[in-house]
C-alpha cells in the first residue's frame, strides 16, 4: 500500500547510534516493565464477564468481534502504548485545535488513561470513554463516565459532542464510513474528530529493513487475518483524509511522526521511545500468535518460528526501522 503524502513532525531526530554505544538496560530503572491491572466500575450485566482461551482472557461482550485479549498483560501493553505516544508528542494528548471542548468522546478507550487525563485537563467538559471491555478504573474524575459498547453499533453517546478521539482504532473497524457518518451527525458545528494511528508497516531511511523482514511478515499475516477472518477494513488507515472529506469534515490535516522501533537511535529521547515501542510490540507477539495467526490455519510450529524471528529482528540494532504514526483530524463546518 502506498503511503500518503505526509508532513513529518520529527524528521531530523532519527539518526542511528554508533555501533556498540547502546546500553540495552538504560531504561529499566523506569517502572514500566511491571504489569499493573486497573479494576473496573461495578457492572451488573453480561458486559462485565470475560471468556478464556489458550490461557488468555478476552472480552465477553460481543464475543469474537475483537481477537486480542483484555487481560492484565494486554492492559500493561495498552499503558505502554499510551506512554510512548505521549513521549513521541512531548506530552501532547491531541493536535487538533479543539479550544475548550464541552463534550469529549474517546472511542476504543481501552484502559481509559487518555480519557481520564483529558477529564482532568478539562474539568468543565463531559467526557465519555467507550470500549468493548469493562477494564477501566473504578475511581475516576466526576466528569468522566465509561460505556461498554461496540462503537460501530447504533450511536449511544448523545448529541452535541465537540471532540471525538480514536487512537489505534483505524485498522480495527468493519464499517468505518458508517461510524464517521454517525459521528458527523451527532457532532456540534465547529467540533473536531482526530484519529491517531500507526501505519502497519515498518520502513527505514537507510535500507536496513529488507524484504523478508520478519516483523513485516507478521504484520502482513495480521492484516490478512483481520481482513479475511474478522472483517476489519485494514486499509482504512491509509484513506483517512479522503474518508473524513466524504463524511463532510473540512480543515482536514495529517501530521505524521517517525516512531522508531528499537534502541538504535542516537538521540536519547528517541531511543527511549524506540525502547517503549519495541516493548509494546514484543508484548503484542503473544496476542497475535493466538487467535489472529491461528485463524489462518498456520501450525503452532510455524507460528513459534515466526515469533522467534520477529523477536530477533526487533532486537537487532543494525536494523533502523520506524513506523508512521499519523494524526489525522478534521472539523465539522
């Protein structure tokens, strides 16, 4: 898939460290390698239940819709993703010029960290976080509520929203055009929508990511599974600008960051981001090796071999891979 024309926000930072100068342990003093499992608000219906397969826990509500676990290990990965995104943006939670929003909706909120922190930043706003899994904290700001739902079902969040946020969701939607139309109808004039998404392919500036690179092979298989087995529109992430325009949004802009994968960058902050990015990717291997890759009929031996190759490549600092992390936002006239 051809990448869209983009403006990079951090073009000059991705310079490789000299061979032998990277200390793999330099970030382990941080407290991000331990699993922390938030509790969730009291729920009395089946939305609070879970199912178990292959020793991992999955959401029970709309069972089978999303093939990634929601257990403590996956929640820790979600928290690391949140952290590395904030590091990449130097503490920014969004790029759209939203002003002083009164109703914020976070679709696919996961553990709820983004929604919680936005509720604290905008105490006068009503904030809603929605997700298939009831894994959000029980104690949160009074202006925030969590809603367990499939975000592609009929709109359930009321009207008058003026900022809708979706992060890491663009490759996990089955009918994105329908969702965009619902958002547009229920958004205030002048409101903003923002997608924050990684493009599912690893590239390099110096040719060190070669054909046959194991992480890219695993991503291609994951996309194949998501599209063919689970029905996700995996190429929607590349059509975001066009789809926002079709839905009626204006003032559409894409800002892309280079997100390094691994500890190869010379710049220490980018090396830390690359370390976090690699940690989240390694945690993801156990998830994709279950339902997604098994759904393609791969043998467990082939899956285990591929996962070992992916891990080896991700730890090879002679490979200077990075991914597009795109912020695409638009405004309702």
